[in-house]
C-alpha cells in the first residue's frame, strides 16, 4: 500500500514539475520554463514600483535627469527594434518604459519587469559618462527582457512544491515527524545555495545581453571593462563569489571581454 502511495505521489510530482510555458531568452537563446504569466509578474512589479516612487525623492538635477532619460530611451528603442526584428513583437506590449533618477547616494540602478527603470544619483560618479551608464542600464533592462523575475518566482514555486511532495512521500513511507522536519531543512538549505548560483547565472546573462543592447543603441561596448574596474575599486563588498548572487568583478570583466567581439559587430553596424 505504501508503495502505491509513493508511486501516485511521484506521478503527481512529475506532472507538477513539467507544468509551465517554455520561452526563449533573446540574444542568448537559452530556453526557460515559466510557471507565472507575464500579466501576473507585471501586475506585481507595477504595484512595487508605485510604492517605491511614493517614498522616493526624484532628483532635482535637470542635466543628469535628462541624461538618464536619453540613455534609457535609446536603449529601449534598440530593444524594441530587436524584438520586432526577431519574431518577438508580441513581447513589446509588455513594456511601458519609464526612467527616473532619484536622490540616493547608493551606487545602484534597477529595472522592474515592464520597463520601469530607476537610477540612483550615487551611481553617476562611477559611470562618469553616457556610454558607461548605458552599460549599467542595458544590464538592468536585460533582467526584464529575459524575464528573470518570472524565472526566479517559478523556481521558488517548484521548490515549494518539491518540499510539499517530499513531505508527502516521507509520510507515506512512515517516517516520523522529526525525520521529515530534518529532510525539509536540508532540502531548504540546498535550495538556498542553489539559488545563489542560479542568480549568478542570471547576472552573467544580463551582462551579456546588456552589452549587446548598449552596442545596438550606439554606445561603445568597450567602455564596459573600465567601468567595471571602477566599480571594483569603489566596492567595499569582499564576499566570496560562491556565496554571492553576483559574479566576482574579475569574473565579470573576463566574461565581458569574451563577449566583446559579438558586441562590436552590433556597434560597428
């Protein structure tokens, strides 16, 4: 009887894990399976963005604000043109581009799914010029275009399902509650470390795509190397790469140099 229960639960697990929609990431061509729709992610992102902007202080520097909007719009146009030219015109409707510079000394920028982009004033002394700013914004836009948020959510959903299924199988095999608890704890720890590597993969992909987007928009991708060197010098975070959700600066620069010939083809066009 226990064997039958385990078989049935395992069959349900296979069905649940196989659910989702398969799509292709632009530029890299990587296949991904998503368990959440664009509509669900965009709705959540819009709510979070609106909440952030309610408390944020928009920059009063007209020159820098104009630069952020100018660079952002050039990148957005390049992305839209690429999607239309490569059979992904339907995805264009997912973006309602908006670019804001906010008063914050942190060296940071981000892009919500749907194209809501925020740059912190603390980033500009490190970027120093429009081309380097384009490298950063291209990277952030790439996260949105590659649906990384939806992919992270999908992974978390599968992991939660896995824990529930594991608990059900353990119960069917007659394991005690303490044993089940230990198994769940170990599984959760493994998932956490797995997610760190998973996030680094996303960061690498965003670096790759962002470099190409910047080149498509007419910015020299070769500035990326010196920009990340400045970022490395300005960073006080010495976390070991295998414990971080970002690649090390040295790894990032090495990868960018490897993608440079591809990026220069777009730039030279």
